[in-house]
C-alpha cells in the first residue's frame, strides 16, 4: 500500500457518513482517487435502485480525496451531477481526476460506474484549505 493511500485512509476515517454508507478508498495517487462501495439493500430507494444521494456522496468524497492528494485538505464548494443510468447490485466505483488546480481552488471530474456501466458524471469544485496533509 502506498503512503498516500495509507494517509488518506487515516485522515478520512473520521467521515462518519461515508463510513455509514460503506464507501472505501481503494486507490490514491497525486491528482487521482478511486473509491468503491458494495451495494446493499440499505442503499436502495423505494423503486429498488441505488439512491441518487449515494452516487453523489461517493463522487463528492472521491473528489475530496483526489484534491487532498495534492497536499492539502479541500472542501467542496459546488458540484454539477449528470445521472445516466442506475443499478441495484454489484460494486459502485467512483474515479476522481483533478482537471485543474490553483493555490486556492481545485476542480475534479468524477465518473461513477457500476458493473462496467457509467451511472453518472460529476464535476466538483473545491476550496483548498491551508491545512497540509500529515506525513504519517
């Protein structure tokens, strides 16, 4: 396991909502993060499809981890989500890539996929705080 992945998991382990949803950080490198969640009954809505809020949550979280990989904590300030499809079983994966970063702002594009099918794309704008990542 690389150091950035280990540090990211430690820093974000206090995110209680993400933990409740079952989202896990599976990859983190500079400017990129991949998170996953196994679909369970508790994540389905009234029509037996994954709740759209879960798709947004995993995308937003993945963007925060990708931005974090640049060296400082970042907080979302806006997001635009496009839903394409839905699913009700399998593993949801969100891949976030930093597409622009300045001293104060960062923009990520996030693809959310399940079983090889793209469910959503999210563009997330983040404010980069002055809080630097820990070294261990």
